[in-house]
C-alpha cells in the first residue's frame, strides 16, 4: 500500500516536470519568433533608410550639375495646401456686381428731327413766290465785279436779278454782300477756255490741257472767293465746255457743294447738260443773249424774244453784261414788263420749276 502511494507521487512529479519544461520551451519559442520578426523589420527599415539616403545624395548631386531642368513632381497637393489655395481663390474672387437697373430709352419726338443740310442752291436762294400763270424771265448779268462803276449800276437795278461775279474780281465779299442786300441772287462766273486763241478768259481759267487735279484746284480757288451763291455758269468756255472729261470734273465739284449749273451755251456742242445730268447736278440753259451787239436797239429786240419764249413755254433765261446800253434799257424795261404781267424772277426759281422733287425733298428735311 505504501509502495503504491510512492509510485503515484513519482508519476505526479514527472508530469509536473514535463509540463513545466514544455511551458518553458513554449515561452522560449514565442520569444525567439518575436525576436526574429523584430530583427527582420529593423533590417528592412535599415535598407529603406539607406536607399532614401542614397537617393537624396543623388538628387543633391544632380542639382549641383544639372544638364536640363528637372520638372517638379506632379501629384495631388497635401490636403492642407489644397484647402489654403481654395481659401485664397475665394478671397481673390471679385464681389458680384449688382445688375444695372435698365435705363429708359429716350426717343426723340418725330416733330423735331435732326436737320439735314440743304443744298446750297436752295439754302442761298432768294425768297421769291412766283404768281401762278405768269410767264417768268430770269435776267442773269455776267462779268460782274471787274468794272466797279458799271457793276454798281447793275446792282442798283430793280430786283430780283441774278448777278454772276467773276472769280478774279477784287473785294468780292463786300460787292456780293451789297448785291444781296439789294435783293439780288448770286452766282459764280467761272472762266473757261474759248476756241479763239485771241480771246483771254482771265486768270485761273479752266483749260482742256489741265489734268483733273489742276482743274479741281482752280475750281476750289474760284468757289472760295465769296459765299452765298446758288450756282455756276461759264465765262467764255466755247472750247472747254465741249470737253467731256473736263466738264465731268466741274460737275463733280458742283455736286459735292450742292450747286446747279447754268450753261451759257457759248458752243452748240457743249457737254454741260449731259455731264450735269450724269452727275445728278441740276442744270439749265440760256435762251437769249441780250447784248452781243452793245446797242439799245439790240437789247430791246432780244428782250422781246425772251418775252415771247416766256409766254410760250412759261419761262425764259436771258443773259446780259454790264454794258451801258444794257443797263439803260433794263432800267426802264423791267418795271414796264412787270406792269404787262411778266414776272422777273431769280434763276433759282426756274431751277425749282425744273426740279420740283428736289425742292420738295429739301423742304421736308
């Protein structure tokens, strides 16, 4: 019995010894495994650090001697930098402007339109109202301004006459102002080349040999000598008025200035009418010369012709000059003709009669 108890105690001690040893081995094995894992991790970190150090040293070396610019690495910014950028952009954003309130549109009244500048032949015309049914005669006196005594005598005649002043006369502003004050209408008498080499048209005459620039310069000079005129007629010009090219230059200048052209018809083949119509310039032609012969009888005879034309067609244009016979006859004939029912009119009245649409259009502007 005692022997059995002794054997049982020995077995128990053996079990405890084996169990304790197993426990110790287990603890040692766990510690050994953990140590191996830690060592491996340290070895990996050491390699990574060495690689990072090598890369940093290589980058530093490359920065010291670069062969070409190295671009910055592209990638997402850190969250804090992105947030900062957004904040900066928000602050820099302009404040939204308030919508402008609509401005009311102001429409000018129809009764007060912007005035349009009327053509000079209408703007400078003598105010004259022709009586319906009466035959009309426009008396145009050329070559005014050179002979001051005779020119003043013409200005003293009963108005309204149409006085055409030579471009090269002196003191034209004063002379023409005095004529306007007496109720006469004004024109510019432009010297042009005649066929006869012996006839002198005067300085600054338009000639066939002139080029367009020279013609334009001469016209500019002549048309700037005074103001307040309605149109132009030719002084002499039996050669120049037949030149189509030269007359086209003249009409272009008149068209720009809103003037009309009165063809004195010193040549039967004048291009005045055709070139004026092509340029849209109002044009009239002379019917009668009063004083090709400077005698009272000739002047009276020519006035009778003008009166017959006026009674037959409604109007006539008679051109005369400041000659003694012409002045003397007209001084008596004008009041006598008026008493017999003849209307003495400024030449612009006949332009209005020929071009009623232009007159009406200007009246509406």
